[in-house]
């Protein structure tokens, strides 16, 4: 009994000390990532052409980031794709896919949309996907995938219920193109030819085509690369495809001279434009590890490739977006939650590969 009492006494002293140590550890200040020598300025930043951008929930169109430019649309944009001619943008807002053309006051409602990534799926309900839509090369059509929720392991990315549809911008008609369409990666050839990648029974990916009348197979499943222009191959010399924001972040920015250096100075990340250092950022430590407070994802060049919008949402001395003049190294603060909408495609960025899995950026 005395031994038990001693143990209780020990715990009554040790537990409060343990709690104090844990609390002290939690309150211990960790380094915060900051922009080194933060010195924003003000300068004129005019792009070579008009472009789409948003400030908060307001979508705008101008040749500069101007808070006073007319608002085309109000709402949180979840997904987007700028047309090849740069004169229209397809956006997902409030669970609807819409098209805006600044030359027209008309907001074109394409269709309600939904996600394939849902925890609880309404089995049997048909819907159009809120992603995987593509512009045609001539900007006349917007292609999208119709689907139906069914019981699947994971997401239904290669849906057995999938159908390819297209929306004609001029007359507002939404019509089916191909059914079934168990694909998500697809691109276009001459006229109305559609190339798409589907899974085989063994899990490999097979490239196929649809020419408006019949469907055929190209190459072998899981082919790593298929050269263009091969006699009898069936592929066009210049396929057309619009890349997403992840492709822009990983490949397009670096092709325009934007790089990251984390080796020259320990604990410091440098954002480079060629050999010029644009911004230096110290390393911070968060609850899930070390980090740097700038993010090239959703960063983008304004038309002309001189002015770069840099996303810097987690810095201790700044939280938002910067506009950087890559020629001078000067930068200015932008209004909170500013985004620039730019879409690269196989015409503006002709570095890509075609294989069994479809078209991918190099």
C-alpha cells in the first residue's frame, strides 16, 4: 500500500512537469520564412496584350493589373482554360461551367458541373465533369466529358460511363461526340479527329482515335513515345492540346528562364530569371516540416514574358502576390488574392511527347 501511494505521489509531481514541458515545446518559437531585404516599389507594368486576371472574386480583362477595370464575373474560380485566340475563357464557378468573351456582354452558361472526387457519390446521377475540358484549335468549340456516378475503387478517372461532348460557342449548342469515352487525356488532330488514351484489360494505356465516323487504335499499349508524321501512323503533324497549371508550373516557367537555387546559400532559396536573382527567401519551419514561403504554382507571366506574378502566400513579412519586372529585378505588391489566367498549348509551347498515355509536356 505504501509503494502504491509512493507511485501516486510520483505521478502527481511528474505529470504536471510533463505537461509543462510539452506546452513549452509548443510555444517554442520556430523560424518563419521571410523575403530577404523586402523592398517593394511602384512601377508601370503594361503587358503586350490583354489578358484575364482576377482580384479576389472579380474576374477582369486588361493589358495591366488594374483594380478599376470592369468586372466580367464575380465568384470563386475553381478551374479555367483560356481559348487559343486569347479572346475567351472557360471557367468553373459556383458549380457551373461558363464562357466569357470580353467583346460580348453575354455570359454563356455551358452546363452545371461536378467533381469525380467525392467522398459520397450519388450513384446513378449523370453530370458533366468540372475538369478535363479542352478548347478546339480554332476556339470555336469547347469539349467536355459527361459522366455518371457509379461504385468504383478510388476516383472514376477512366470512367466506363464517360461520354465526350462539345459546346459550340457561336450558337450555344451542346452535343455528344463519342460514347463510350473512358478517357481523361485527349487532344485534337486535323478537322474533327480526336485522339484519346484508354486503359486496357491489363491496366496498360492505349492511344486511340476517332475521326467522326470510326474509332481506331494507334501504336502498342503503354508506348513511351510515338514520332509524328510516320507514314501510316495516323497522327497529325501538329496536334493541338491545352496544358494545365501544373504543366505551366513545372515546365513552361523554366522554359522562360525562371529557376530556383537552394544550393548556393544554405537555408536560403533564390528565385532566378536567368542569372538575375529576383527574390531571396529564408527557410521557415512549420508543424509539418521546413518550407519556403513563395510558390511558383499559380505564378504566371503577363503576355510579353517580362512581368511575373509570384505567389508568396506564407511569408512572415508579406502575404499575397508580387509583380516582378524580370528585366530590372524590381517588384511591387499586388492587391490581395490576385491571379493571372494563362493557358499554354502545343502551339505556344511545342515541347511535348505522345505515347500510350496520351500527350504530355516535356
